[in-house]
């Protein structure tokens, strides 16, 4: 089997040309992944792990209101955007995948899975994918793997997804953990990614992206991905706190900032804005221990305080400002 390691410039050629050229771009991105839809929220996602640098740059593709694609093995990235284009035009996942495979002379080294917005799934494992390789399609999901240590990986992933609780991120992650626990990639671990979008498009891609996290290079990519998922959720609370501030909902801001801080108590950003929210509600005395801890670890936060009143982020009370700055440790 020829392994063509092409330059990045060649890989990013137009999607249409990538599927029709005489010599198809082959990049060995052997991995295990899952595409799935949450039947409660309608969210659609992809999660993946591989012993290859930056797996999240090529394997996972998703678009709100359309579907998701995982393209791997000797990967042709064009399956991602082209698959989404076809599903956006009304094709089912199976119709989209069949169409792309038909025009790909190297389809027997491809492994691809697609899920559309209605939960229809389709998957392909080419006959020349490096063993162990295979896939399982279930209700609203598909799991697929190649170059695995054994043939237990994708069945373990399917079982984990079906029995996992929590939201879509939790269930996708559970599938990855199960795949790794069953043996994983025969070469080991290096990178991982998770991409989740909403089931219905608002026309604003930035608002439709529920989660988009990548671990590019790590000895323990799933451990780091788990940390990032949790951190993402904490910052969701921070964002909700900011939105509450914009709407003069101080009690809501306190609640959201406090939740984020409890999730990551060593995070100075979360602690600082929680303290600011307390000060804005007149609970200055309660805010001072938080400010004191933040300032002790990084004095730049103290330099930021006087800049906040002009933006409306902190009360312009001179007494409050003076009280907060008493928490600055001496140099």
C-alpha cells in the first residue's frame, strides 16, 4: 500500500478536486471515532482519538442543522465538507456517503461515517484499511476504528455510548474511553477532539457551535480532553454571568460566576469576576478575601480594578474601589 505523505498545501486543495483527481491525497490518520445525535436536544457531534498529531484538524466535521462526518484511515478531508454539502442539499447520510464513495478510486483505504440531522447514519470501512478495523451503526450513532490493537474496540464504544448517561459530550467521551480501555490504537495515544453543534441552525455558526475542543499532542489526550470539557462547562457559566451583567441581573451573575468558581477554584479569572459581582451588590466585605487571593497570585488583576468603572463593569463608588484596593498585598 502506498502511503503518500503530502504537503499541507496539497491537502487543502479544493474539495471537489480532492475527490476526482487521479492520485487521491492519502494521509495515514488511523484512529477511532464516533458520530452521534442527541435525541433530546437534537445536538450532533463527533469525537475522536488517534496516535497522530492534531487529529481534530482533519477527522471531525459538523454543521448545525445538517449533520456530522468523521473521515479517517488514509484520510481524504474532502469527505467532510462534501458530505455536509450533500446532506445540506437534502441527501440522507447514506445517500451522501454512497455518492462520495462512488467517485473515489481509493475508497477501499477510507473509513468514513456520517450522520444527518434526522439521525440517519451510514458508515464505510474499506477492505484495505489496516486491521483491526471495523464499524458499528446504531440508532443515532456510528462508531468506527482502524489500526486498532484488537477487534473489541468499536463494539466497546457502541456499548458505552448506548449505556452512558449525561449530555452528548459525556456520552461521546464515554465511547472514547471505552475504546481506549479495550485496547485503542495499536500505536498508542497522541491527540483527541470533540465537536458538537446544534440540531437547528440559527444562521450564526459561532452561536451554533456547542463545543469545539482539540488536544493536539499529549501523552494522555483523553485525560486532557476531559479537563477541557469540564473547563468549557465552567466557562459556559462565566459567559452566562457576563450576559447577566449586561442585563443588570446581578444576582444571576453572582450565581453563574460562583458556580464556575466552585468548578475550578484555582482559576483566578473566575475568582476575580465572582469578587467583582459581589462588590457590585454591596457585599464588599465578602468580596475582599477573593480579591486578596487573586491579587496575591497576580498583581496585574489589581491594576485592572481602576479601569473597570468606566466600562460599567464595576461600580464607580470611590469607597468601594478604595476598599477593594486595600486587598492588594504590599510590594
